[in-house]
C-alpha cells in the first residue's frame, strides 16, 4: 500500500511539472477563470489530504525518523507551517482519530471535514469554523452542538472566513439566548494571553482573553496606574506607581496631568510597563531562573557600545535598540560582563560540578543567544546547559569549552539511537569553537543555530577580536553623556542590565 501511495505522489509531481510548463494563452476568458477556480479546488482537496498525512505521522511517531522530538516541531520546522498548533487542531477535529482501545473515531466536526475533502474549504475557512465551535458552551446538548457545526460547514461552503465568524456569533446567540449556559469550564477553556512577534519597529502585539476576575484586577490597575499624569515616561516629574499611593504629591500629579498628552491606550501601556518594573524592583521574579538572574540581560558587541547603534538581544528573545539599552543602563545597577580571556571568571569545573554556573550561562548566552539546535526558536531563558562534548553521565566535564545551550526536548534528543542527534565542535568558519548538530547516521557537516544571531548569517567570516582595554571607560562616558542630555541622574533602580560581548568565541 505504501509503495503505491508513493508512486501516486510521484505521478502527481510529474503532472504538476507538466502543468507548470503549460500556459493558458489559448484559453478563453471564461476558461481562464474556470482554471483558477479548478486550481483552488484542487489545493483545498490537497489540504484535506495533508491533514491525514500529519495524522499518519502522529500515529506512528514518524517524526522521530527525521530527527524531530515532537509532532509540533515536525509540523513547524519540516513542513514549515507558520502556526503548527492551529494545523494540529484541524487534525484533531477533522480526521478519524484512534481511541485508546484502537478503533477509529469519527471526526469531531464531520460536516466541516466533508466540506474540506470536497474542495470547498481551505485552512482559513476551517480555522474560522473551529474558532466558533471553541466558543460553544460546554453545557450545550450534543445534538445542538452537532447542528451548529453542520450549519457552520454549510455557511463555509459559500462564504469567506470573515463572514463565517459573523454568522457564528449569531449561531452562538441562538444556542444560549439567555446567557445561562456558560460556566467555569467555558471560561477556563477560553482564557488566554499571547505575546506576538516583534515587527520592524521592534513593537509587539499583546492579545488576551481575560476571565472576569483577571479583567477586574486589570481594571483596578488601570484606574490607579493609568490615571492622567501617572507613570509618564516622557515627563521626568510624573509620579510613579499608583495615583493614591504613599508619597504621591497630589499637586504634582495635577500638574503632570495638565501636561499629559497621551491617549488612554498609551497610558494603559505605560501603566503595565511601570507595574512590571515595580515587580522586578521588588524581587517578585525570584532570585534565579535557569541559572541567571531574572532581570533584563542584554548581549551587545563592542562596536555597538562604541557607536551607540544596532540591536541588542535578551535572554528571553527580545531585540532591543541600542538607544533603549543605554536608557535602561543609565537607570540600573550596571554589571559589565565581558568574557574575553575569561576575565578570571570561574568557567572551568571539570567533574566538580554538574550544573553550569551563572558565569558559564552568561558566556553561552553571549555565544549562542538561544537553543543551539538549528531552527529551534526557543530563547535562551528556556534552555538548559547541555554537555555538548560528552554527556555528564558518561564522564563529561562542566567546562565552558564543553557546554552549549539546548532546550529541554532537544537536550534529550542527543543520544546514540535512531532519530537522535550528536553535537560536534565546529573547527572552522565564522562558527569556529561553537557546537553544531548532526543527525545520527548521516555525514552532514555540523550546523549550529543562527536564528538568535541573525547577524551571523550575514557574516562571511568571523569579525576580528576587539580590543577590550577601555570598554568599561567607554560605557561610563556613554552613560554620563546620556545623563547630561536628559537630566541629573536619579537614584538607580535595583534591577540589573548585563552587557555581554558575543564576538569572541570561547575555544578553550
């Protein structure tokens, strides 16, 4: 069966190659339009078949055969699907999953599955239907839920995803006209908070669905911290904290409010910023997270520090412009951590310690910026110190020259069995001294992860080693210049900014 299916896909690619070489010049306008409709119909059918292929991979854990540790990693990295979770939701709702006892279960949304298999729905249509179905109250009788799914599938056959969403709102109102059905399970199921990727300006979208209590608490925060005049980053005399807090001069607040030109949305943003700063100042983030202090930890190069230009990278994966780093550094206790010739830091422990020290974690962050497995998007704050030269259990040393950061799943993916990986030190090129990953049973050259260091992709050769003799003096001049441009320095806040150079690889 598998051979014939492979042959069918091979024949499909031959047919596609034939279609690519053909033109529609000889077709009439009507035929050209029909060809576009036919093409989209075929793409949608293939989308339905693609869900079955992903289910096949899941059922047999075939993702391990291509060196993936989890199904979502396979979907995101090998299939290069932008939102793996949404695609996997389609698989669970539209395909015949297996029960614990082995028998096949019908799709949870059978009408939507049939419509996609017919070529009437694409992935965007399916997402719109499933978004509505996710909001159906848990107390809705099964027959009513099935009827709602049937109606949505029929609507989806003839309308756009946006129209599906609008019609879905009407269907939900008919299912629960009096608002009596939603319960704690619905609220718990629908709560969420997501931080989007940074755009070209470095800005990020925060989207959330808050339960009633969380909303009420957030409104209390905004009432006090987002009041006009409060927590205004553009006004040096703006009071900090809550409007009715201890030590708030009400006359000063009234004067600040008269100068406040921010919108309500901007005041809300600044209130959240002030709250996060207050939490960091008060030590609410804890003493340590994965071996590093839970503060803003930034990696920049000596050239960026000298020129006051470029982008710094944090352990949590955020890119900060240099102007922002300087502003933060001027208000913080400054810890300059530069690992050139190891600067006397304790970076070698041999077998004396298994866990990496804070200094070693800083050094590996400076080198890699995040998980070292190629293509892994997890930031450094989600990684562990991987004994890349030799596993600790097999006699490996906890030395800086033997360590590389790896997220939990990829740390455990290093083994000698099928589907595993090994880590090998790279001996030449711009990545010399770093550890690369090689799939077991292959002769591919070791590759490391450039996702967290995009500048390395642009560098054909490693940059020359910088002269660190006067770097601390330069930093002091920059901060002094920043203070003179703004205002006399205020008392420094107790949260930490660490600046680390990553240009000089540690090769031992």
